[in-house]
C-alpha cells in the first residue's frame, strides 16, 4: 500500500486553498473561500480551509483581521510589516504606510506600556460604498 496518496491529496488541497486565496483581492472569510472552492469543483472541507488559512496566517504568508465578528484572510505578497484601510461594507482593502515607530512608543510609554508589537487596521467605508449608501 502506497503512502503517497493521502500526502499528495493533502498537498493538492493546500495548493487549492492558496490559489483560491491568491485570486481574492480583498480580505475573505474562510466560509466565503470554501464556497468559492466548492463552486470550482473542489471537495475540500471547511475544516481544512480553516486549518490552512490559519497556518498561512501563522507563517506570515497571509494577513488576518476581524471584521463584523469574523476572521478574514488575505494573501500577503509583501513580507514587510504593513497596515490596512478596510471597507466595512464591501471588504475593499488598501495597504497604507505604517505610523511612525517613535510616535507609537511615545504613546505607549505615556500610558505606562512598553511596546512589543503593533497592528493598525483602519475600518470605515470606501468612497464607492459611501456613494452607494448616500454618506
């Protein structure tokens, strides 16, 4: 009995999740990615999608944020530290320059903190959604 079958299948599943995530321009939930994989004819289970997405986030290959109570994922093409503007309505994402490290450390220190890391995600409505919603 060959042991290559399950290992090979598992690799195809990992590759399919990664490829589908690369096709998403903005942040996407595991459920939405799973729906896209099913539409493409993949038999990958939702639990596998979650595991793969979390592994990608832990390795730094994917960004992750929480939006409307859901964990969202996006492929991380740039390995340097970065931040995002995220539309709460459509999920549009724009990478932005990080705030000044000295400013962050000063703010932390003023409140009695030492800074070990930081994450900046700015949530709101993109211009298109503002127009659609009349805001």
